[in-house]
């Protein structure tokens, strides 16, 4: 459905204004879809992002600073997210052997198992974007990358 119909706004200042609103609206739409998926596993999309970063680091640990640098949502409180994941048994925290001021965070077997279960839904994740062909998705990826340059 067209943005104008979705948000009941017939006019925009210009195409750049419409683009900004469209990107923000589409972000919210995707966040809601993924949130529903992750809530079935009792995690949030930001917690999922942390777990994926830690799986990429595995078997090496990560620091909170590394997580902050790599997270999609730069405004998230990585320390709080890690603590919630720790209480659920998905990650472990230990004092760093290299720097006692730092904490090493590593994904647990339980966390790896959870990601394997969520990975089974990859086709469902992809289906959210099925209205675009693969070549259109590639073009849109390139345009979004260009926008951020």
C-alpha cells in the first residue's frame, strides 16, 4: 500500500521528505514484524542482535564496547541487554583476563541453540520482503548504502 494511504497524508513537502518518512515508517513496520517473531522466543530484536554478534565472535568472547559498535540500534543499552540475556542463560559474563576493568561476554550453548531454532524461520523472515524481486532488493540495498555515504 502507498505511504500516503498508510499514514493518511496526501502530500509531502517534497520527495526527500517523503523518502525520510517512508524509511522511518518501513523501519517501524519491519521492527513490528520481527518483534512478533522474537517474542515467541522471549527475546527482543536487540537481544537477538546481541546473540548474533556473539555467535559471530564464538568461540572468542566480546566486550560490551564491541557489541555497542556492531549493534544495529546504536541507542540501545548493551550492558542491560547482556544482563537480561545472562539471566535467561543465553550468555556468560566473566572478568577479562587481559583487562580487569573489562568484562568478556560469550554466548552459551543455550544461546547457540536458540539461534538455531530462530534460523529455521529464515524463510519466514525473507517472506516479509517478498514483494521485491531479488534484483530489486539488491538495487534498494545499493541505494540505501548510497544514502548513508
